[in-house]
């Protein structure tokens, strides 16, 4: 398994994982996920490309060139205080997680 920052070349794989996670875990989908899913596989590249300038870094877990999970770390100003705060989110899909556990 390889861990690296997701970039524009991973857009189609990232969008597929995002859509799959929305199907499996709709209760955890927030505004950023909705924005990414609605952008479609063609528009997600622009969003991913803009993330570093916005203070967001998305790291992906790749297994056999397949994106199996992501971790997003964000450092943005808080709307209420103006101070910078960090937050994170993790996405994985059951079909990949089950396969990874079997390999252990």
C-alpha cells in the first residue's frame, strides 16, 4: 500500500471513492462531499487542484493503483473567531476495507 497526497491526476479515482462512500455512509456526507460529488468526475480535478491554496491536503491510500481510502486535513480560519483551526476527515469503502483486512 502506498500513501501519498492526492493530485489532479487522481480525480476520477477520487470521485469514484467519494460517490461510493456517499452510497455506503450517507449519514457522514457533509457540504464538501456534496460539492465534490456534484462536480462530477470532470469537475473534481479543479476542486482537488485548488485545495492546497485553501489550506486543505488530501492524502490517499493506494493499493494496486486503486484508491482505497483518503484522509483530508484542513486548516482554515474559524468563521466565529477568525483564528485558524485544523480539522480532518477520513473516507474508506467497505469493499476495499474488507479486502485489506483479509490480506493481514
